[in-house]
């Protein structure tokens, strides 16, 4: 039975698992697992050719070197860019508005004082 495996740092895990949960009915018969990267690094043979592995770009490169046999989907989350933008905004004032126009409109205010 194929598995969809999610591994990575907390923001990536949360994002992927949230999206999958919303679409759960579309994945009948598919096992969805969250594994720590260390588990895969210790035992790369536990992943089969039928598995799909969603991971961050950095660990993806390590998995490639270890010949992890799953079909891998590297996801890039640009946390450093976000932190850099907050640093610049902090120079202007103590309040930052974060707006995301992706699917649903999202706006929040961060008080950085």
C-alpha cells in the first residue's frame, strides 16, 4: 500500500497536514504518515518506491545522497525571507501588518515592541 509521508520542520508539517486533512476524502486507501527526518536517515530502506515523501529542500538533498527510494517532493518554505522582512519593518515602526492573498484573505498585525 503506498504511503504519503511528510517530514520536515514544524511549519512545513503543519501546512501539508492541514491541506491533506481538508482533502482527506480524496485519498481513500492512502496512508498518510508524519515521520521525523532522523527516522528516515537512520533507516532509509524503510521507504519504498511506492511511497511519496514530502520534505524540505535541504533534507531532500540529503535523502538523494542516501538513495532514499521514494518519489520525493521538495517544498521550499522561505522563512529567512519572512524574518528579513520583519527586521526591515521593525526599523520603520513597532507594528507590522502581514497580508497573504493566496486562497483566503489573511491579515494579521504583529506588535514588535
